[in-house]
C-alpha cells in the first residue's frame, strides 16, 4: 500500500566533506539571536538514514504543542526540515542539527535557516532522504497556520484553536460531488475484479475510484491510495497515510487513528517524541469484584428492577469488560441484555434439551455445596420466558422454602414476558428517534453549527450544506455520542 502523489526527494551526486559541516563564521551577527550552540553539529551525509524524522509528516506532528503566539507557521517549519524541541519556540533542523529560536514577526524560515547554516545539506538540495507530504496534508493537529501578509488578532487565533481542540470541524470536502456514499460506490464501475477490497468497503472509508488501476482518492481530504495488498483494510490505510482527514476523524475517532499508528512499523509521534515508548495493554482477567462493583451503579439497578435476571446482567457486564469496554447508560445495557437473551433462547431451541437460564430453586441453605435435599433431586429450572409445554410435561416439584433458609444472591423473581415486550418496544422507539433523518439507517451523531440540530449520521453529513430542519447554512459540525 502506498499513498499517491508523494514527491520524490532531490538527488545530487555531490558529497559534503568534513570541513563543510562547520557553520559559516561570516553569518550576520544579527542572526545569532536565533541560534543555540549544541555539541553535535554534524549534518546528515547524503544517503544517510536519520530515522523517523526524515518524514515531514512526523516533523509536523512534533509541533502539536507549538505556542499559539509564535510568529512562524509550524507547517512551513516542518517543510523546511525543522522539528519542535518542546522548549519555547526553539526548533532544530534534523539535517544540519542547528537550533533556531526567538522568532520575530516577518521572519522567513528558509532565509533565517540559511543565515545560520548556509551549508545545510537539505537547503542545498542534497539527497538526505527527506519524505515530503502532499500540500493538502500540511495542517498540524489543533494548529492554524499563520496567515501570510499579516497576523490574526490573538483572540481570533485562540478561538480557532479552541474550536479544533473541542472537535469542531469547519473544513468542507474537497470533492463534494462524491459526498454521498452511493455515488462513490458508483464510481467503481471498472474497478479491478481481482482486488480483495470491494467498492462498498472503499466507499464506506471515504474513497472514490480515480479510474486508473487501483488508484482511489478520499472525497474529503483528497488523499490518494494505490497498490492495495489483499490484507489491506481501507480504514486502516486511510488512518495510516492521512491521519488528519476530518471525515476519518469523525467516522472512526481519534482512538482508532492512534491505535492504527501504534501498530504500524513506520515510526510515529510516539517513536519520535517518547524515544520508542512502548504501550503494553494487559488483557487482565475480569475479577468477580469488578462485576459486583458495577451492579451497584444506579442505571444497572434500574435495569434489574425492570425484571431482568441478575445472572443475565452479570454475564452481559462480564462479557463487555473482557473486551475492554464498559456500559455507561441503561439504554446500552438494555440493548446488550436483549441481545444476550435472544442468543440464549436460540441456543435453547436448537440444542434440543431443556437447558434453562436460572439456577435451580433448591431446598438448601447457602452453606450447602450441592443441589440435593432430603426429598431427593426434585427441583425445577426457571427460565426467563417459561415454556408452558415443557412445564406440563415435566413431573417437577417446586419445594417450599425451608424455614430459616436463605436465598442465594443470584436468585431473582421470574421475568414477565409482557414487561420484556414493553421494554423492547420502548427501546425500539428510542432507537428510531436517534436514526439519521437522511438515510434512516445509521444513528444521528453529527450536530450542525450554528443551529445545533442533530439529524444526520457521519456518512450523510458531508453531503449537506444546509440544515434539513431549519435550512441554516452549515458552518461547522461536531461529532456527538450518546451518554
């Protein structure tokens, strides 16, 4: 998998000698205000691999916390070979090692660079392995480039930065004619049939067919991909090569992008700034106390009071914890409980036996280790939705509770099928209210600004320029999540 439209590095047969590594002593005295003295001033030799920072994209990522009041554009700095040192406004050229600081209004990056380090191999066009990025990707996360020919007022700069920090998207698609997913699918008329990636998968990930070989482009960020391998996932490749795409961010979220970049072999921001800091996520076994702790939550108690069996809810919670998730609302827990209940009912019907969901009601105290009692093994399993035919055919007896006996912690009242049906209908109504009013399939999750209406899903939102409810022009969008 390769991104398209990646410019090649400059090539030269010239070779720098050792004496060329020294900074020109005749540089302007005024330029000294920019430079810091460092011990290793040895520049990169032609053909030498400097690692992750040879990628302009990685250099740009180091400017994530660049001071908003700084006088130079981080996009220009990264393009000129600099990385941010995370100290004031100090930046270092990764090719000649010079450090510049104390930037002033009107400074031109490459001119100041040449004043201090006129023999920089990158400035002089040597093949130092620099890997540029496409022009449309030169936007640092949460950073607005300085406007040429003047500066925005400080309060405006802060407001724009705040918007991006808060997740507000004000960027419009590069190809609005492909904003509708079905139109992107239609563009794959002559897509190579031997490719494992289907038009539906690629269109879902934001791509339309460029009409050549297996070349595709993102309708939102204009990022191109080609040479797909059989195992390549369109979403993963999108995140790998174009992590700042707003459609990708709103569709999959920052956590997906971060996880993708961590898995990639190509060095990422974590490798560059934390010096190969490793994240080890231990899949710890879910302990019983973790499940019990969640049973004390208010919304969990509410669901239990609706008639759901305690064992069922515990099992649902345990399964969610085992995959690293958790429940944050009664609606989410209800949906999972209904799904679990349906699964178990299907299993019961296909297994051909009378496996039930509840523990037997036993004539025993909590101190007994088995299910026997004086009258023999006479007990009955209580299902959440009892089958009357099974109950009639079974010669079973429900013994009365022995005096002084204590019910087990997991014994709960029988679930009423009518209550379950009512809960299901109410849940379905809530889901219908959340549906996208455009496609009536996905959940509405994109709020339009400034009107604030929440009527569209991530897929449909890019195709709209006006709110379908109030007809207000959409000036920004923000992803929302159900609590």
